[in-house]
C-alpha cells in the first residue's frame, strides 16, 4: 500500500493505476459527469460501479448505522490514519488478496478529515458476473458439493485468523463457480479461536434464516446448512 497526502486527508492505493486519483474520483458526481457509471447496488445506501480506463471498480462510501446514524450519517472520530475504516479495510484486503484468498482486488481508499472527524471511501475491483447469495438463491440452487465448498472457503478464512464483522448471505458472492467474501469493514486478523469463529458461523445462519422469512421460496434448507457445516469442519479439523 502506498499513501499520498491531499488537501485535508490522504489517498492510499494498492494498484498503480490508482496513484493519480484525487478526492474528486471518490464522488459519484465525478463518474456521472463523465458518463462512466456502469451499474449500482442499492441497499441502505447506493454503491456505485464505475469504469476507469480498462478496469471496472466498485465505489463505496462509509455510512454510519444504528443509533449513531441519527446524529451523524457518515462522520467518524479520527484517532489515527491506519485505524480509519477505509485504510484498515484496504490493508486487510491487500493482505488477503496477496495471499490468494477469494476477495475482490483492492484498489484505493480516500480519507478526508475535518476537525476531529473524518469521512471515507473505498474502491475495490468489481467481481464480474457475480451474484450475492441472496440474489442467487432467489432464482437458482447450489449443489451439496457447492455448499460444502462454501463451508470450506469460510473455514480457510477462519483458519487464517480472518474475523469478518458482518458475515451474512449478502456479503458472499458467487461467480464462475467460485465463492468470494466481501465487505471487510471492521474486520480483523487475529489468532484463531473457536468462540469468535462459531459466533461468525451463527451470524451467517441467522442471516440465511432472516432472508428465508422475507422470501419463502429462497433455496436454502437445513440440509444445505448441514452440507456447509460438513465442509467447514473438514478444514477446521485439519488446521
């Protein structure tokens, strides 16, 4: 990761193509004015898909959640640059990507300070042709072998000590018969431990069950979950 100063913050990048980015590049208006938006994903807030030279990126702004959102939608207290949400996530993505884990390629992060506060943005590479698991399971099924492979994939992250703060069905992508984990905001690399590993897995199950209550036809069952757990345990037991 390389970092350069801007007028009121920094831009960090992992890909040389991003070294000339300015804070303006992290604003949707820039891409709209250049007719370079190729798609979007709408949840609580919009995530933008943009095209830069020959690459396709995902632009995500960091928004607050929970009760604090009522007081500040996107401002965080600044303690140090490496502890900002964007720089921390870019760093963990860079480590995992370099180690060959199935995560989006990290591109760049932007942090802008104002007083004791900061706002932040992140660019990652778009995983082409990917669906999140909720979108996928609403229209098709996974085989038992694929469910087992998903469990194995998660277990490999856990065995490496990757704590995902929000492991849910929408933060798992599937493309070209490969599973990817996304959104490592507040994630950590820490010593493997059964307690946090199982809490992660339980969170994922709650996510599937929640989505099933929203869409009864979602292709998820207890048998699917048992296949996932079987694959998970295969890796954990040998790590």
